[in-house]
C-alpha cells in the first residue's frame, strides 16, 4: 500500500510536469510566431533606411511601420543611438537604454515602460544591419500577454515570459523584474529560436486535484495488490493443509473445469488431437493457475481425485466430438499416478468408453522422479496393451534424461516451449538433434508453445511432425472446440489428408 501511494505521488508529479511542459511548448511556439513576424516583415526595406538622415526617410519609415503587425513603433539606429522614430520623427536616445539579450540572430529585451508611454511594458527587437547601424522595433506587451493568457486557461496559475536578466512579463501584462518565482511548482521551457523562456506555474487547485486523482488510483491499486498478495499467500505459501482443503472443496463445488488446446499436423495443419488442461475458477479469487496448487496436490492423497476428474471429464466431453475424425486426447499425469492403486483399472475403464478412432495419451511430468521400477515398466506395458500411449513432457529441460527414452515405452516426445522460442533465431539445430534422437528410439515429436508463423516454418523444416500453441488456437472449452473440430473435419475430408497413423 505504501509503495502504491509513493508511486501515485511520483506519477502525479510527472503528470503535472508533462501538463505544464505541454502548455510551455505551446506558449513558446506562440511567442516565436510573434517575434518571427516582427523580425521578418519588411526587413530589407527597413535595413536600407538605417543610417540615412531622418528628414529624408521619416515618411518612408512611418509608411513601412504600418505594414508591421504587433509593432508600436520602429526606430533607426546610427552610432548606437536611436535617431529616427516612425511615431515621433527625430529622436535622440542611447541604444544602451534598451537592455538586450543576444541570440543567434536578432537581440530582444523587456522593458517595464518607455519614456513616451509610462507603465506600459514593451518587448524590443534589435536588428543590427551594419557595424554602426540597425533597426529597433518596439512590440506592445499586450500581444505577449494575450499569448500567455492561453496557458492560464488550461490550468496554469501563472504563465510568464522572461528574457535573460531583463525581467519578465506575465499573462496579465504586468512587468516583474525578477524572473524566478520561488515556492511554486514551475516548469521552464526555453525557445530554440529566440533568447527567451516561458515559465508555467500550476495553480494550487490543479496541483491538489491531480494529486488527489492519483492518490485515489494508488489506493485502489494498493488494495487490489493487497488482495492479490493475500490470494497468492493463501494458495502458494499457506500451509499445505489449507491448499489441499481448498482443492477438496473446489472439487465438491464444481469449481474445476477442463479446457482443450488443439494439436496439429505441421504439414497439413490438420487437427490430430487435443491436450486436456485443468483450470480452477474460484468464486472469490477468480482464475487460479495450476502452478499454485498442483505441486501440493501431486504430493498428497488429492492427486487421485484430481487426476480422475480430468480424465473422466476429458473422455466424456471429447466423446461427444464428430465420430468420423481420428483424435488423440492427451492428459497430464504425475509419476505418482502410475503407482497409485486403482489407476490402471480407472484408465482401462475410460479407454473402453472412447469412440472409434480415438486414443488416450498420458503425458508424464516431473520425469526425474521416475525410478528404475519393475512395477512402473509393468504398468506401462499393461496400459499400452489397452491402447494407451505415453508422452514425455517438456523434453530438453534441466531434468531430462535420455536414459528414460530407452527404459520406458514412450510414444511421443514434447519439446519444451523455451526451445521452440529459439527455433527461428539460431536454435533450429538443437531441435533437429532432438528429432534425430526421437527417431532413433522410434518416437514422434510434438513442439509446444508455437506462437509465430516463422516458428511453424522452422519446425516444419527440421522435421517436427506435430505442434500446438497460440498460433493455432488457445485453450478453449469443449463447446467452443466443437466448431473447430467440425471445421477441421470438413477441411480434412476435402483434402483427404487425415489418416489413421495421425493418432
């Protein structure tokens, strides 16, 4: 909860800075347009007048000033003194009376007033036409204030423009000598064209509203995370007894269900089987991953009821499939299932219920727990005599043991998704080697976790006959799978590419 609150405060500050920067960027662009307009209009004609006698050029200067937007007056400079004004005619003022900040081009400066209009701030732009001459334009501060006022409308308490050390002008058109406001949330944006900066200060109401908005969101996220942590603790870190009790109650309340992921032929993409996967939908905690509870289940007396639920459900639901299509039904079982009393009889009874053309495949997890037990080998033989087939799951991971392929009568090898993910980025040779080893033992290969067309093409190229993954279809309910089965059956009958050896 504390972390969520701290993160929400940080996010609120980031959002405020982003908001103020957007306003600042917009205001900089607006002021840039004003300065660009003043600097570029009639530039050559004005430069030609600089240095000439005021009596000769006064009329032309006054006429040119009328074409300039935002400008109150234009003055000609000679010898660093203003000598001719478009508004007043001959004048005599030192250029030093107008503090200027030099940029890459023209220089600009802010003045609180001029001697001719006291109390009215202005912006001056000086264009040096020659070493001893130039043109000085005086822009009404109200134009700058109008541009800054847009920032106030979008949540800024204060928006101001500052030019070096010459002071600032705010959205109310007032001049202030100090360009820094202390104790406020401020964002400063500098123009890339002109030597000025825009400062945006968010209003207290806007800052408070933004922080409250993110605090509420942070509290909500914190509560949600606390709930998830509590659920994770209950299902993953609570005493084993509590987890098994929850599983027992879930079986009794019908909270478990089975979903199915198709297994396809990589050459024709014909559906040749499905893998049955257990899912738990808790009424309070929602979907619960099997990884959270199967470890405890496989080491307890609940293994039998859970395995029997999955096998009975899968056989019953898949028994209602289109009868003419061959189908392989793969179910994950633990090595402890093979040694459990009554498991063989249970599987044999289920195989008798399978429709013609279907077979049951048991996928063994935690292969490293399989010992050199004569009883295990006998169970393999008994079940295979009843048409059951076996797959070694997640082959290639750290606990893989090639000796298992020779000691037990497996029919399939499933390549783990971590190797499939690398098949189109340099890992094809490893999978090609697994395919060769599988062929040596007379096994067929299934790649799991296929997600892209490039992975599919690479697997096909190295000789992997079967695959499953999100590329083909995500796990779905039996009802949703029915339409897929019918579609695959129609395609297969049209192509004539489904054969009994697919199963």
